[in-house]
C-alpha cells in the first residue's frame, strides 16, 4: 500500500515533533548542498529549532551571502521606492560637490594661493608635487625641441641636395671653380645641426649660387688668339 498523505500542521507530540525536525532538517541541508553543487548556486540556509538551537549551511561564506542579500534587498527597495531613489541621487550630488571643492582647493594651492593653513609637511608635499610636474614638463619640452630640430635637419638636408644638383647643372660634374666650393669659415647661420652621441655638430653649407659669366656677342678671347696665330 502507498504511503498516506501527511497533513501539514504542527505536531502536538513533542517527541514526534523532534524526530520529524531532525529528519527533515537533515534532508533540507542535503538538498541545499546538492543544489549548490549541481547548479553552481550560492546558498545560505539558517535554521533555528523550537528550542533555539542554530543549524546552518553556506555554500561559500555565510557572512558574504548575508551581505550580498542585504545589498540586493536595498537596491530592490530603492527601485520600488521613489523617495529613496531621490535620496540616493542627492547623496551622489553631494559627493560630486565635495570632490569639486577639493579639486578647486588643490588647484589654488598649486598656484601658490591659500597656503596660510598648511604646515611644514603639507608644504613639502606640495613642493614635491610641483617638482614632479615640472620634471614632466621639461621632458615633454625637450622631446618637442629634439623632434623639431630633427625636422629642420631633414629640411636642410633636402636643401643641400637641391643646391648640389643645381651646382652640377651650372658648372658640370667635377667642377672645381671657386664659386662651387664651400668656404671653410661658414658662419653659424649657414650651418645645419646634426645629432651625434646626444650632442649636435654643424655641417656647413653654402646656399649662394654664382651665376656663370656671360659670353659676349663676339667670339671668345681664346678663339680670337687662335685665329691670329693661324694668320701669322
């Protein structure tokens, strides 16, 4: 015969009530443990007997489970309660105002203002902050200057090559005329910086072009001399 249906109500007999509590408590704890393992659920189970004895089970940590429960419960309450939501945004606005005030005070101190209430330690910390910022600015400035110098050097190199090509076209390859030579005493304005071992040397260039001598309408002087010799 099948087992009869048990009426769910308080058991009057204390002995039977205690036996039923022990059996069902163990079964409940077993089911909670199986549920946490099978379904990767975070479970916290707390049981107080009629005599006040505590029985509990936690899949991770009972404290963390309770904190998580309280947090979720509070968020759910805030969503359901418009008044509480307004208070949350008011607290957020107050925090932002305090942060803004702190940033403004820090900015004024960095500018050297409102330093009367600072002690030696505060002034030392402020000085260290300024030194760190100044070092960063100097490094950035040095990198920018170096990059600008390299760009100028590249442009001057292009000008040197173009100047050399123009000389070759005017005087021909291998010309040794005085106009085609670069003077040794080139001034600082006509030198190109070149970085060598973190320093700069200067490559002299001459950007002036000498025009070739104009030929007269008559025959060249050498041709005239040659004609006179042939006649003699």
